[in-house]
C-alpha cells in the first residue's frame, strides 16, 4: 500500500507539468543567418521555453528555403523575422491553402530604406532633411576623388537595392545637378564610408536601410523627397532594371512579419498571443544590433542582454505570470 501511495503521489505531482508541456510541446524556430533575425529567434526560444513550457529548438534558416519548407513540409513552426515581400505570392498562397498564418509584425514600422544624411548636418541646417536642401548644398558632399563633383553613395553592384537607388538617382536628375553615383564595392565599403564621414564630421549622402548596426551607431536623418510614397510606381518601375522613366517616390516600408505554420497556430493559442504582441521598432533593433557588433555577440548572447536590460519592452508582450517565469529563469 505504501508503495502504491508513493507511486500515485509521484504520478499526480507530474500531471500539471506533463499537461502544460503537452499544451505546447516541441517547437522549431528558424534561426535566420542575419543578426536581427537571430536575435529575435533566440528571444522567442527563451520566452517560449521558460515562459510557456515549450520545448523550443532553433534550426538554421534563410528566406527562400525556410518559406518553401514551411509551405511544403510544415516545418519549421516559426519564422520570427520574415521579409515577406521577397516571397509574397507563395506565402499568400500558403495562407489561402491553410498551411501558413501571419502571426504578427516583427518590425512594427517595417523595414526602412531611404537616402540619408548625418544628423549633425541637419542640426546645423534643417533644410538638409529635404532633397531640395541637399541639392542646394551639394558642396557639403564632396566626391572622394573629384572635388568638382558631389558624391552619392549607392548600393553595391549586384544588390537588389542597386536598381532602386540608381533609378531614384536618375528620377531626381542628381547626375545633372552635380552628383556622381558611387558604387561602394561592398556592404562594408558602404558602411565604412558613413563611419569615415562621422569620424571627420564631414558630409555624407547616400542609400542605407534599417534595421542595421550602422544606423544604431551613427545618427542619420532620412531625406524627404517631397513626393510621398507611390507603391504602384515603386513596384512596377523603381525596383525594375528595365524602368526607362522612373518617377520620384519615397521607399515604402518593407513588410517584416512573423510567419507560423497553421498546425502550430491551431494548437498553441497562448504562444500565438505572444507572437502577435512581440514586435520591435527599427530604433530598438538598430541599438541592439550596434551592441551586438561592438561586443561581437551572437544571437543567444544578444537575446539574454535584451531580456535582462529591457524588461520595459518585452514584459508588454506577455502576461505578468509569464514575465515572472522568464525573469526567474534569467
């Protein structure tokens, strides 16, 4: 009888844990091969593990193979940071066929692209926040090899943004207004040109995007073209290598979503609530990416840094009970 009672007590004590684990179970999360996505994936893994009792596991990921695998094979369960426009038709078809679901926005303000100038220039002359002001003060943006010209730093050759930045350069007739489009040669060359200008307090004008460590380290102001956003023009012409008569338009925000499989969404209501609430701003991620670069931190270390130092952000994504569990685990 004593043995029976002991066994019964052990079974009863295990029931709540087993019941809670079964509610979530094993979860696979795509750890994409760029810093912001790896950071978010590690934050999700820790919170789902410690806050919701999931058995969360990171698996290697990249945009095209991860999206295709989720649609065709139903795995991984979660892609935390998916730049949806790159696979929009396939993702939407996956949703229509009941295979995928958009869980929420990874970036609340979307991925950001534009032409930028250093903030210290705009502080001195607010007109430099506009394309008219940049053109009127083109002597501030000296060409590194030809002082008679002004420099515009475009995207490296072969990058998709080379097309859009080149088309917009032409749409604004910047070549006829004294600017030369410079190919920086690489992403490192482009970011290095910003760092060099900042170190010297010089002018810089060119294309960049967020979230990035560079915009976390160096305060830049996005130049207003005075045109607003024309999404139709942007999709049909600005981003096309065959665009013969580009028109001026600001870059529309890029959709950056959290994608999940429908099977995961149907069986994990609490986790889905978390994923629908979990969202970063570009400014928040820029700062975190700069910290990652300065400290040579990977996604796991950066996630712990974020969870330990920014509870005012992540505790708004979860219930007080879940927040307490995560804090205890930290």
